[in-house]
C-alpha cells in the first residue's frame, strides 16, 4: 500500500480526495503524475493495491471519488464493482480497465459506475475531467433519486386515490390510497384498465370519464358510488410536447361528507322556503277566512229566519236547507283555514294522548264499524302525557283518521291502527291504514296547503290528477304539530297503505318500561 498525495496544496481541506484501488504500482504512479500535471485541479490521492484495504479506508469517511481497477488480486471483474458499491454506494466510481476490456467497463457503467477509463488511453486532462464529471454526475443522480423518492413519497401521501393511466386506460402507477380503495396490491392493479378495476367490466361503461376525456381532451368527472360511499371520479388528460394525448391522471376523491352537507343544506333551504310559503299562505288564508266567515254567518242567519216562515212551499224549503248545508260546510272550511293560519296555541296544559285518541275515536268509531274497518288501538300501559292544547290535538288526529278512512273505501282489507307511545324521548300519535297509498312523487307535497292526493272520495281510488279534497287537512295537522314543538312524518306505499306520525315535544314523563297493549 502506498499513500500518494497529488496537487500543490496537499493539506487544503477543499482538495478532492481520491481513493485509487490499483494493483499495478506503475499505473498508480502514472495516475499520480497526471494529477500533478493538472494545475487547475487540487487532488489528494490515496492508493491501495487490494480491494479489502480500500474498503477498510472507506470506513474513515475521507473519500470524495473512487478510481477502481476491476482486476485485483482479491477480486475480479464486475464482482469488484459490486462489493465496492455495497460499501460506498453514495460515492462516484470511475472504473479502470485494460485496453481490451472495454465491454466489461461498459457493463460496469450499467451497474452503477459513473464512468470508465481505458489504461493507456488516459492523459491528465481526461483523468481530471473524468473525476470531476463523475462527482457532478453522482450528485445529479443522487439529486434525481432524491427528487424521485420525494415524488413517490408525495404521491403515496396524497389522501385521494390516484392513478397514472396510459393512452389505453391501463394503470401505470397508483398510490397507496388507490390500492386501499380497490383493496388490491399494486401488482394486481398494474396494467389493468381503470373501468375493470372500478366497475368490474371488460368494456368501458356508458359515460366513462376516461373515454370522454379521450374525445373532449379536457377534464371529465362523474359521481361514483363505491363501498357504501360516494367519490368524485375525475380524469385529466396528459399530453406530450406536440400536444399528442399520451395518457391520463385518474383521481378518486371521497365526497360522501360533502354530499351529506350539501344535501342537508338543500333540505334546510327547502324547509326555509316552505316555511315562508306556509307563512304567506297562512296569512292570506286567515284574512280570507275571517271575511268569508262573516259572509257565511249572514247567509246562515237569513236562511234560518226564512226557514221559520210557516207558509214556505216544500220545494223552497228543500232548496233553502241545501243552501244552509252548503253554508255550514263553508263555515267548516273557514275553521280549517283559521286553524291553519294560527301558528301558536293557547294555554298549554298536561294532556293525555290516550284521552285524545279516545275522544276522537268515540266520534268516528260507529262510522268505521259501518264501513267494515277493523280498528286497532295501541298504547303503553302508562299514559303518555304532553303539554298541549287538547282541542287542537284532537283536530289534528281527526284529520289523520278521516284521511285513513277515505283511503280505505275500496280496499279489500280495511284496518286502521292508532298508536301512542315514545320514539326515544319524543311522544307520538301514529295512524296507519291499509288503503290505496300515496304516489311517491307526491309524498313530499302532502303537507302543502290546498294540495290533495285524494281521488274521488266516493271511490277511494289513487290520485287521478283532479282536486277532490280541500287540501287543508294535513296542512292543519302539520301546523298544529309544529305549534306543539314537533312535526309530522308521512310514509306510504301504493296499494299497501300509509302511516302518518305526529311527533310532539318531550313529555312530562320518561319513556315507560312497560309493554304496549292492543285493544280492538
């Protein structure tokens, strides 16, 4: 082993430290002289004639670049480079080879050496340039590798599922989020078309964003349901410098929460719009009802006075009685309008919902029996008590019972169930029928004033598009429920029946532990 220093400033800390592993002393001396000739460079050279000795020197960390002969006493060929790189993969390596061993040198470059020099064809300029370029090339390679690793780390750190696709829609690369979404390791994803992975189809589905991107050459996106969640399926085209389409970036973004928030926002906006409409209609209805009530009152009064006359012809009396009957019906309608227009209640008192049910059914029970309706009443053993206005609650329940009765006029099975109880802490009254049901497209509108889903009341048929009811019963019911701090929920299925549930504000008593009893 020899320690040879080259260059004018042997102790300069900025000198390039060269490790030479060469078993021929003559070649080593020649390389040292070449470095001395290069006045523009400042090198510090250390020489070893065995690979093992060179590897021991590397442990000291005092090397910037390596000159390595592949044919050494203790190592031969590419194995020499392999062992050196295992110890010093962070350092640039310039391979030294004999004149007739150029193929091996080229193989060494492919295996990671930065350059190679053929002995006998090297001068001072070539040597120093090779060393300097090897250092810069290694730095560039390391920087590129570092950037590539950072890109891979960033690619994998992205929370959205991300794929790079070729021009045929096949996966070239994907991040960890995408493998998690697809529940497959990357080797099973690589090279497969995106529609096969997402839609389990060998052909692209209609509206496939990748195919649309191929046609439009711009970003395309569609909502995609997958694994009980919703994703924004986005495809961005990729172009080369000549604007040729070469592939695409495919991104899956979880929008489940965003859709929920947007849906909630739409629902609140619809509720606000509905509340404003109801308020406006209620104000109008109340004003009309007061005026119409006064007119109706005069009609009824004068008809009653006329009917007291003893010399009325029978046909005139019959006509006047028909007028009075219509006027009374008009009075009932105005009472509904007034109830709808009132947003508050009078003084609230403790009220038993079971008593409300008994009072209403006492009025209609005989009519239901005459029509063949089986009546089932369900209530908990402990009374359900709320703070409320009993007449208003009876009016709300009466509307539901009448609607259920009308819905079952043509039903083969006529069964009405009236139930009281608790849903969590909320007390409720529920009416279920086996009637004709309500079309789903109208279910969201049943509480609108003057909207009715009733067909001809004489037949009980499904809504035929014509107005047969006043459309105020459920509106009044909804208004009364809101005035008591609750609301009404409607559920229905055509030809099977409907269920309407009035929820009220929490009761004075907790939910009973005792079971619900039935009575018919």
